[in-house]
C-alpha cells in the first residue's frame, strides 16, 4: 500500500498541467477543453476498466478493457506498474470531406500495465470530440485470440443506429431502442447512440494488421467482436510480404487499432468529427498527394449492365455535357474483343478518347486478379500505363488480419503509381484516408445497388435516413446516389428530390451517380447536376433531423450553400431556418411534385437568413435547395 501511495503522489506531481491525474485510485485523462474525462482503473475483480464523462454526465459506465494474446486476457488480473507517460497532439491538415481542414488536438497518456508476467501499455488519447484506446503487443507474442474491450452504456441511452451483419457491410441500417438491438449477435459498426442529450459513435481507427472489428451486445454492453477471425490469428502470418508504410506499429511498438468513441452535443458536431482520421498517421514524408482530385463520375453498370465497347464514347460525351470529371469503366470490359485487338488494347482506346474530351477514367478489377503483391503491382502498372486515373477493386475477401495488410499494400502501390482507389465489396474505412488520400471512397455499404429491378432488389424508406449515422460515420461511402429512372422508383416511391438529396447528404469525394446519363441530361435539374460539389467547406446537420426518421443537411462550398433533405417512412412537415445565410441570395428550390414521385416542383426565389422554409414531405420524399 505504501508503494502504491508513493507512485500516486509521484504521478500527481508530474502530471500538474497535463490534464491527467490519479482520481479514486485511477488515472484521469481530460480533453484539451476539459469537458471530456476518462478514468482508467483496475476494478476490485482485477479487470482493467475505463469510464467516460462529459462534464458531469456519465456517458460510459465502467467498461472492461483487455486484449487476449496467447490465450491470456491481459485485461484481467492487471496491475498498473508505473507512472503514465503523457504527451500532447497538435496540428491540422487538409481533408476532402465535410469540411476542408481537420484540427488534430488531444491529450495522450501511455499507462504501463502488467498481467501474468507480461508487460504492455494501454494508450489513451482524449480529444474534445472523443476518446480512443489501444494496446501495445508484448514482445514475443504469437497469436491474437480476441478482445474484452467494451462500451458499457449509461441507462439513459435512448436511440441506437446500427447495421446487421454482412461481410461487405451491405446489410440494412436501423435506428431502434437499445432493447431492440439484437443480443449475442454480431452487428457491424460504427454504432451511433443518443445518450442523455449527447451523441456517441463507436468504431475503430488505424486498423492496419488486425482483423476487422464488429460488435456484440450483451445487455447495456457492446463488446468488440471479430467475426472474420473467430479463432484469432497469428501475429507473424502475413499474406502480403511487400514492405508497406503501415505495418501495425506506433512509436516503434506493435499495437492494436484504436478503439474509438466519438462524442458530441449535437449531430452537427458528431458528423464533423475527424476523430478516426486524426488517430491515423500522416502521409509518408516522401509521398505527394496533390494529384488527388475529387469530382463527379458517370458509370454504366447499375443502369444498363456491363459496359459495351461501342457505347463508351457516348458516356464520355455525356460526362462532358454534365461537366463531370470522371467515367468508370466497370465490370464487363474484360470480355471486349475486336479483330486484332484484345480487351487491353480496346480499354486503352477508350481511356485515350476520354482524355481527348477532358474526362478521366477509372477502371474496375476483381481483386482475385491481384491478391499477391507482385501480381497486384504488375496489374496496377498496366492500368496506369493505359492512362487511367483510378482503380475500382471489387470482391475483396472478408477482412482478416492478412487481408487488412493486403489493403495496406494496395494503397501503397496505388499511391506510388498515382492511382486513386475505390474499394468495393470491401471492409469499412478506419480513417486511413488521412495517410492515403488516394483512398478516395469505398463501398462497404448497402447503397443503391440494393435497389435494382433486374435483381428484384428493393430498399425500404428507413435505410436512407438511418445510413448517415451508421456506415457514413466511418468515412466516405460509394452509395452510387441519384436514381431517376421511373421504372426503378415504382416499387418504393422515393422522389426525385429525395434521390438528388442523396448526393448532398452522403459524402463521397468521387461520387458515382447511379443512373443512365439520359436521365440527367433530360432532367429539369440538369443545371444543378452540372454544379453539385462532392466535398465541402462547411457542414451543418439541421434541427429537423431525427435519426431513422428524416435527415436534413446544409453544406457549403465556397459561397454557395446546398440543402439536402430525405424523409423516411412517415409523412411530415419540417421547418428549415435559413440563418446560415449572411445576406439575401437567389435560391433554387426543388420540392416534390404533388402528383408523382418522378417529377419536381422547381421554384426560384430571393431569400435571406431571416426566412424559414416550410417543407411537406411524403414518405420517401425530399427537398434540395441551392443558395
């Protein structure tokens, strides 16, 4: 006891001014603004534990910590063995996202811990908008068996946004009470929660060489789960031997990914959180990403099936008319043939035509053609030599530790070759687009490919208004928005205004618009399609928003504001104050047509910050405004 008191007194002296201290026999770490506080302690049963408060509001009750390595749960029977090491994080960097610049400011503590003779460190980082925890891996470790890391929710948790299990994150999203989240069943992250007037979103960051983390609920507790590696994985077993910039280390130590909790008082604060990216390393000093550019993209597969060689010029020409920057040559080009020319020669001709009219090309590939490091590099070099700007890599296997290292190798190869990457049939992002800005978007989402007549797929109204608070909390998502074909909108009567609002609400720095180009060229919204941005300088989630019910975003690019509203299954009327407008402006307003879901009511008005819009929304209805 005397030894413990001596350690506590020593640490208290050293921590003055560092926003950390021992409290109640635990270590307390606070955010730079001192609103958030985390206490790490060893519970009476010997379990390493943490809890989180926002000022005086308990957000997480005492929650278990621990990682199981070589069949030893390092969080059980744990002892904090020495004073923590404290540091500060401070900086900023540009991003393609909900705003233009990320602020990276936090307090960090490394806590030395010992369990069963094995020494490791618990690393805790606290931002003004969240908390992150990771473990160092003891030297000589051979196998990761699992984790005890959990989030023990406060009793006053009122809403939970979550998604069902799917290896490619393509199950439905839901917003329910905590009691209606399935128990003892894997669900996919991120999971977003409304707790006592605060919003939390739990996930992971900087996953480089661990299996992808999901969740299992037990009562009020969400526990880390590894559905693609139920029996664990060997630490040294790597499928990709290529030397990569990211290899699962931090400050020279082997580590787990960060286990993250975003925290905000408002949905605007939550949506604008850069926590996941802030927890990832910056790009390597020798890598330049100034060549990465966002934009709008046409593609053929969703609307008419496999791309036909003879039709490709028409698609590029349509992109020119729309003033869009990209065209995706999707699955099907591999079967092109012509006398004396194979598919590669024809692909080269198509890309060359795109260049001649000022449209850049992205090319689809099945990942099985490039699973091994050397084959992957050779394939990517061949694509780059044809003049492509990006690669869409599809059908990636479930995200085991080895496959996560394959992702790192693919991103590194593409960065060196100056190719942007769109992973499809993939794992969720974990913030690594900070390290690799060429990781421009990815699927890992149940998007509009799940609303297609030829596959008899129909999306429910609730999906679009739940999704912003599940998968989108992890980062950009290639949902392939804006269906306008009336045949596709018969089953579930999403309106044209609702569909256009998808492109505003759903972030994707390269946005692949789903439909056949004729529907955009002939649309009464054609001029707006020519102008819609894909990245933003400012984002506000408007007060009308209710998770799982209705979503209303206001986003600014330069001096132009755009509003996107999507309604769920219930008819409603909402009001949108235009207080973000600093002066009177000319506005284009796109309301639903009263008679059909495949027409619009377009109005042009002069409006100011004193005005309030009143919008009536049918089930599946929407609204778009440009100011």
